[in-house]
C-alpha cells in the first residue's frame, strides 16, 4: 500500500488531477496558479468544509462517498440561490499515512457526483494535515435569472420542500447504532441525492425565499423566518417523510416525524411561494408563513429540538 507521504506533491497531483471532472465553462483548469472560467450572468459562490470525525467517519464512508458528499452539498448551495453550479475548487489536506488509493477514490467520488450535472473541478490544493480536512468552494452562474435569497418572504405565503425528509438522520442513526435495517436511508446519508435543479425550478416558479435543507427543516426554516422577519408555521402531518425513516425509527426507538423535522443532511430545497398554486408539481406544502409569532412553530407549538448546530453538537 503506497501512502501519500511516500510520493512527491507533483507526482500525487499527476495521479489525482486526471480523475477530476471538467466543465464546458473551463478556460484554464488545474495545473496553473489559478483557474479561469467563463460565466453567464452573475457569479454565485459558496464554500463548505468537511472534517474527518466531525462530518464523516472513515469506518462508515468510502473515499468515493466522501468525494460525492463534498460535491453535492456544495452544488446544492448554488442551486438554493436559483443558480446553476458550474465549477468547484477543492482543497484536500490529509495525514502522510493516508493511502494514495483513498485520495484517488475521493477524486472518483467527485467525478461521479459532478459529471452528470456538468460541473467541473477547476483547481484547488493538496496538503498534509493531522486529520483529513476538505474545503470546497462552489461556483455558479445565474444565466440572467434573479437569485433568490432567504429574505423576501411575507406573511400569508406557503412553505414547501422539494423531496422526502429524514433519510439522512435515519441513515446516521443506523450507522451510529451499528445496525442496518433500511439500506436506502443508509445510502442517502452516505451519499445525499437531492434533485439538483429544484432550486432553479423554484426560482422560475416565483419562489420568494429559498435555501437547502442541510441542518434540518426546523433550524433552516428558522433561518428564513429570521431573514424575512416572518413566522413559519409547520404542519407535521404534511411532511413528506421518506418511507425508510419509519422502518429505522421503529427499530431504534426513534420518532420518524421528529427525524424528518430536525435530522438535516437531506439537502432538498426549502422554499416559500406566494400561493399554493405557484408550487411546482412534485413539491410538498408543509406550512405557511405568518405574522402572529416569531421563528418556527410546529403544529402551533415551539419545537424543543431545533436541529443540528455545528458548535453545540
């Protein structure tokens, strides 16, 4: 087994770079001091980080799983502005004893996630570290479509989500407990698979506020509520809960509805539309905006669990 500490940086890059996806907007890709890309409309930029032991565990995830997650969660952030992702900048820092095959598998995961979406990896950096740390900057473009922020919802509008909720939480709980009773939700935790393009669809259908569900419906709805200065009244009976969530919750003594409300890492879109008739087909209406309270209420009550917080858990 060859480790990255046994190779020069240039030799490792020579193996790593050819596995990365390319994109039509790339004018100059990896290999120079900076990449050059062409854009249509406004440039949309987002960054995220994954830390070994905090965001992924090597005993749970393959290198390709980590590469997939690193790509998709950042591409979802661009989609959540109603924009189209075009390129990623990826920095990977890892201990010198990390197998070269792990690094190449990580590149394969990036490619598997990006190529079907036309997204390329146009540059980044490789470095040594005491643990694996991955930083991704995603670049996108608006193509002339006005971006959608979190801040323009008003009372009397409808809240909708673009996919089934709770799978990420159900998968995590199974892996944490060392049991696998529903493989579909385990797979969706390891490789989130939101419908990329749902954010742009929401923008084209007139969404007034938009974000992706990374930290759970309750916490992320609260972010829209704060930015827009409205209340968010959620109806738990209307939640589109992934069917595997109930299976996992029953086996592990959890609450499927609570997992759907607070689990996070599904990366589907959360949007506010002016009216229910504006909601695209395939979306689920889960509540309404109000002016009679601040923050989020679920079935009329303030939730006791607010969802994931990076600094409190």
